[in-house]
C-alpha cells in the first residue's frame, strides 16, 4: 500500500530562495502542489528547476524562505521528508557492476526495508510493474538508457513514498523510451495516486502529464496554471480548421462571405481551410452552412488552439 499524505497540499513553498555567492539561483519562489497531482516545473536551462527540487528534497538548504513536504518542515524535519519522498536526479547513480535485482535490493535496504521477505516481495512487484522482471539478473551496465531510467524510477519508489520528485526523466531518451517513461509516470499518478513534481524542459511531457505547471526563469516564477491557462496568454484571433472532401474557389469565396471571418487560407493539403474568425461560436455554424450551400462536403471542423510551446516562449521571452 502507498502511504498517504493526510493534507490537501502535499508540498508548499514560501519565498524559497537559494544563493550561491553572488548568484541567486532560486529567487523567492512561492507555490503549492496538491495531494495526488502531477505538477510541472518548466523553464530554460539554468532557470533554477533542479536547485528547487534539491531544496525540497533536503539535499541542500535554502538561503531564505521555507518549505514543507508532506506536512514536514524541510529545515526542521529533513529526515522525515526523506522518508516520504522518492527522488530521481537528472543523472541517477546506479551500480553498473551489480544486477538489476542487486541494485534494487541494495537501495531497498538503504531505505529501511530491513525484512528480507518484505524487501523481496516489494522488488518483485516493482520489477513486474516496470517490465524489468526478465532483466533482473542482468548487469546494469548492459541495459539501454531507457531501461536504466526505468530502474532508477523503480529504485526511487522502492520504499513506497507518496511524493515523487522527478528531474528530467525523459532527457536523452529515444521517442519510444520517452513514451514508455511517460506512460509509467501516468500510471504512478492515475493508479497509485502519488503526488509528482516533474521537472522538465520537454513541453510534450508537461502537456500530457501535468495537472498544473509553473514556468520559472532566472529563478523567479513567471506563471502557474493549467496548460489551457498558459495557452490563453496568447493574444491571437481564433482559428478554425475546416477539412473538406474537395476544394474550389466558390467554396473559398463562400467562407470569406461569413461576417465573422477575417481571413481564409488553404492549407498544404489543398482540401483544408484555415479560417481566422472574430468569434468561434458565432462563426462556426455560418462557415459550415456557407460551405454546404456552395456545394462543398465538410468532413470535420475543429478550432486550432495556440500551442503550449507558443505560450511558453512568449512568457519566457517577456520575463
């Protein structure tokens, strides 16, 4: 069973700051992570993401401010915090000369699973979950990078922590391995209800996995919100993609005649229209009606949302 955090906010930070000499790596960050959510920490290299995770995991002390993890103060109860947290660092250390099972056994005992039978049962359960059972007797040095990353995550949760800090879990992986890691994180959240802080610069990971996210730049918080809320910061006219069975000039002119339409462009496929409108709700039915009246056959009509990448680049650049 996964141990539960008995509070609504699993992680809280207030004015969290870290200085290294004259460099302020993290500058008065304040945020909360709700119990059971996947919270993304986004930002360019050097933004302070890893330093924030290291402070929350009690690996380094803040210069200023405070934080609590699972209800424990990170400054006063660091040992308690370490008991309830699993952490995956950007460059996880595994013992390459040991087997998969030996690595898991070593770290399980280090995390306090002293009963051999309980430890063995937990390791079998995780190797099954991470699809590593058939590799348990293989030396870690022989594993692919994706397999090593799976093992590193399995090691991080061997003591059943309710809170996970994952620092760039898909960096350097091929698309198939990266998808496998994303699926595992999704399973840990959906099936096991763990609270996950995901530090990443891969917007694809953030959009697919995170309930909410915070963009940080130069150590400061730029914005906190859902992907939809971040996309809403893009100030642009709404767009419609109209997919047709066939295209001709009469159809294009019919769409241009709709009162809420600003512009009409033919997409590369030559049977798709990209329509710029003033009002999606008002324009959509009129566009469809005019296409049909002009002899066109509509296969689909969908609004085009600004991408998370557009919002991210705009917000970071503005900051």
